[in-house]
C-alpha cells in the first residue's frame, strides 16, 4: 500500500477544514461487500448451471434474475441495517440530552471519567470539563463517543444502499458477459473473468489496508474461488 496516498497538510486552515468537516466512514465496506457478493453469487449460478450441463440461456436468465433481485435485496438489507444504526444514535442522543438536563452533576462525573481515561488530570481536566459542559451539543457528542463508542458522523442509509447495489450490479454482470455476447467457450471465459474480478476487488480494498495489494487480492481470490468451486461441484452432481 502507498502510505503517502492518505497524507494531508497540517496548516491551520487545512486542519480546521479537515477536522470541521469529517468525511465519516465512507462506503468502502458497502462497495467491497456488494462487489464480492455480486461476483460470488452470480458465478455460483453460472458454475452450478454449467456444471449441470444446462443451456446458456438458462444461465443468462438465472444470472440476470440474481443480479437484479439479490442486488436489490442486499441494498435493502444494507439500508435497513444502516438506518437502524442511525435510529439508535438518535435515540441515544435524546437519552443523553434528557440526562444532561435532569441529572447534570451525574453527567459531569461521567464526562470527567471519560476525559480522565483520555489522559487529562488536575487543572487541565477541570478546565476541559467546564469548557465542554458549556456547550450542550458538544457535551452530548462527547458522551456518545466516550460512553457508547459512536462516531461523530452519522451513517447515510441511502448512500450505503446505492453503493452496495451499484457494486453488486457491476461485479455481478461480469460472469454473464461471455454468455451475453455469445463468445465460444463462454464458461471458460466467465471463469477467468470472475477470478480476475475477485483479485481486483481484493487489490482495491488493499488501498485502505496495511496488507500488500497482492496478498489482499489473493485472499479475496481464494474466498471467491472456493465458493465458485463448490457451486460447480454441486452442479456436476446433477449432470445427467
């Protein structure tokens, strides 16, 4: 991985802009999750049907149905899960707001303990507690981070769903392309294209990892290839 890719400036203006407008967790997880599942499930259908010796049109029909239906299902599931995270964060904010207004001294003690565990002590600790508790929003956010481990940036359910669906759609169509364009030995081409896709997905996620790009690529290739091999083997059992 190129460790310089994530480097940034440290001038006062750059620091204020970056810290004041955090980008959040992004959609890396959603993209990788959707792409891997799209490749694996679609190629599993291709391998299983090909292993059973059925018509290429069956592969195309089942493959497209999987890409659209399963892709939408995954996007809907990711939306619901991310929305649940957002709802829970909003629920906890209301709880902390109520506690701050009804039990301020207890919340100050909690805040003091959070800051003490961060390394503050003595006058610095007393000053930080006084300063933070003057701003209700900052106080609530500090409690959410220190007490519940929540990020200061809310997740985006719609963005997460679209990222998953788009990645699933793109990666899931790759195993079907040789059958759609009708090339000779379509299954062999589909296998090669899918294995390359697995490897590329792995190298893509290595951009945010400490692992070498080739190791991440091989890891994803091994996972996807194993799933594809299982599907093909099961399909051969029905080849009569």
